[in-house]
C-alpha cells in the first residue's frame, strides 16, 4: 500500500471509512470468539456481497491487516466449491430449458460436501504445522467457459494455526422462500429454491451445510443489484492483458454481451432473496454478530459511518 499522502481521495475514503472500520469490527469479533470458549477454533466470518462489489479486495485487505496484528486468516469462496464440469452437466441435464441451472452460479451448482469438508478442516486447523488444501483454483475458462475444478495438486494450502476463516459469496446467507413466492419472481427459480433448502445425498440446504459454520456475518448492501452488470464489465475491461493472454493461449474470453448474459442468470435470485437478507440478516445471524455496510455504485461507502450493526 502506498504512503497515505500518495493515496487518491477515493482510496483514502475506502481505507479509512470502509476497510479499517470493518477490520476493527472483525477484530472485536475474534476477541469475543476467543473469550466465549471457542476451544481455539478459528472464527468463521461469512461475507455476503453481490458480484463485483469488491469482496476479493476486501478479503485481501482483511488478510493483510490480520497478519499485521499477528493473526492468520484464510480466505475461501463459494465459487471454490462449484461442481466439476461433469457434475454441472448432470445438473443441467436434470433441468433442461432452465437458464438458471445450465451453468455455474445459482444454488444447485455447488458441491456441498466439498464445501462442508473444507470448512470443517479449516475449523480444525488449530495446531502449528497443520495444513488444509483449499480448492481456490476453479478454472472458469475450461470447456469453452463452462468451467471445471482444477487439479487438486494445484490447490493452495492453508497452514495452521488458522485464527480466522473469511468465507465469502454472492448468495451466502440467502434463505429459501415459499415456493410460490419464488415462482412468482421467476418460474425458473423453483428448483433453485429447492436446492437452497436441501440438496444432494446430504439432504441439507445451504443453511445447514455451510451457513451453520459461520460465527459472525458481514453483509455488503447495495441499493440496486443491477450494479453487478457495470462491475462485471469494469472488471473485464480492467483485465485486458489477462484477456489477451487467455486468447493467445487458446482459452476463450467473454465478450461484453456474454458478461451481461452471465449476470442475467443471477438477477432472479437477487430479486427474490436480497429483500429477506437485508430485512432479517443471513440465515444464521445472531444479535451482535452481524455488520451491514452499504456501498454505492462506485463501491464507495454510502456515509461517513457506513456500518450498521444488528
């Protein structure tokens, strides 16, 4: 990070009105977790935020700040737990004609067991020298953009003792609604809503399988989920070099139209589940364990005191 005097005004606002206040809150959550008889297990912090709003950057900043204060944080995303290509093809075949389930993204496109096993392993990484492979290298360019899980031999390893697990995702903490209400938003949401409630051989929904691991929640709130269109396009245009490298290596790169079509698949879920998330909090939120931060279309905190604690 450059010296303070070299920072642009927007960077200063983001650091001093967003990243640092959030970190101080996370640090208090870690202290409370330790004094509440956690048995030395890491604090699992769930971060629910729309696509493109800066979750990855936020996690990077939190990891660096925790490291500066002598704590170790490991980051994982629900994107790490997508089905293999073959698994996603099976989901697609089981729901022909449903555009929400033809590719990765919505509830139903994740390997719930892999996510549960990874969270459980990270919770158990309490001793020096313990290690946990983290599937953070999902290859979104494989199979002409359909995507596939990378070889486990390439996965990074989190080394214990882990103090904090930063678990982020665009739909993390979403609670299922009445089936009729889901279908009223979009008929194609009906099976997605069912997946959110329960899935696979585990017969568990996302709340039981994943959200139940979360000790404290951070929700990044936006006024309009449509911001995701602009954010995704910005991310693509900021990575021209990476895009050119992909094309040079024979891997497909998405056009603007393809980016918009990709985001289209998430909009019904945003319309259906964000109102409940914002009104009630994530599925397993508890008093004193939820922080809500609102950002505008420029990813800037909406006010000088952006954080609402519930």
